[in-house]
């Protein structure tokens, strides 16, 4: 089990991560989500024993992050956003070197390397130089070094970034298979990956934890806002002028479309029947036909995007 308690990190007097706390159990994949600069990478680096916290602690199977860091390193697999690869080395030679660095017993190193190569589907590349591999295969090699030796905790920082859809799907399968009895923390900006892979999520912003829990229990707190999709017929510029002059100054986005086609407008207003009626009335008074008014569903991707964009 991983237990993180009040983990805090300061750099040059500035607080980067503040009082982060969460637990992680065997076999769970935790989605670590937040905008750029939220503190995700710094938190992963602390858990990987790459940088020490200013205060707080974390324990992995009862071992302390600070006092037992050498032992914890043996139980952790870490894939940074930029994989720690030596381009001049051949794939198998590199993984053999990593196995020695990880302290895997010599008698087990060969089997550990072969298993890692097999699990990441890089057998055909084992004798190639890393620097000559494609981006997708380089990511696989990075993941292979992280899962080498069956770590108790796997830390993955943006493992699917810059990959094409096919490579993302392959990487997802590898991570899911690698989890098994391993605890996985998966940091990503690709919200679809959270839905496809993760059991629970932690939302972090400005260095502070804002939400943690299961995906199927996640709901955005009621912010008193009504989100509507309007399908209108009329001049696009005229519609923009009407909505811009509306009392309350609602936020709206007009979708691009062909001339003569219905105009779709996503509009965000206070949860008020009165304001909605006022907007529709003003449109009708200006000879704008209203074809459809429909609520915009709040799925996980929408709610997390709202969270990231909020102050």
C-alpha cells in the first residue's frame, strides 16, 4: 500500500506542492490530473525519491520515503515524461544495465529483462540502437525499464504524449497488463486515457489537491450554471451581436458552419429560467428562428475541463 500524507515541496521559497494526501492500494490505477504547472510532475519526482519533500511523508509497504529511500527505489518503476534513454545503447543492453542499477539479483536479471521485453512487445527491436527507434518504440523501451523487476509502485508521467492513436492504444494495453498486483499512478493530459484506464482520480491545481475519488462517483460541484446548446436560423453576425448585448453578458461560443446551415451556439448562463427566457425572447424579437434548445451533458471530460479552466 502507498500512503501519502501532507506532502509539501518548496523551490526557492515558492510552494510547488502543498499538503497532498492520498492512498493507493494493490492493483489500482490512479489518474493524476491537473493543468500545466499544477505540481503533478513534482509530486511524482518526490514519490520516485528524485527530490526530497520539504515536509510531509509517504510510505510504501511501511517503508518511509525519506528514511528508507534506497530500499524504496528498488520497489519503484518510474517513467518520466522524457524517458531516461541512452541513444547509443542497444535496447537489450540498456535494459540489462538498468536491471543491474535496480539491484535485481544477478541470477534473475536475464529472466527479468526478457519478461520486460516480451510485455512491451519490443522483441524485434532488442538488438537495435535506441536512437534509431521511432517515438512509439522509444516510449515502449522507457516503459520496459520502468516495469523491469515487477515494481510495487509504477509512476508514469505523460506516458502517451506525442503518440498516435494506434500507439496510444498499444501503450494502454501494456500499462493495463503491467498493473496486475502493482500500484500505478498515471499522470496525463489526455482525458480519454483517464476514462479508459484509471480506477480513481486525483485532481490537483496550483499545488493543492482539489478532489480524489472513484471515477464513477465523480461529479462536478453545482456551480449554479446552466449550459445550453442553441440551434438557430439567421445571420451569424446578428446572433453574435444580440448575445453580446444581452443583460448579464453570458459566455457563448458560436460553432463554425456553412452559410445557410443552422447556427449552433453553446451558451453558459446562471441557472435561471428568467435569463434563459430573456435570451430566447430577444432572439425571436430580432427574427432569429429557434430550431432547438438542449442542455449540454456534463460528462467526465467536460467536468474536468471546467475544473482546469476555473480560477
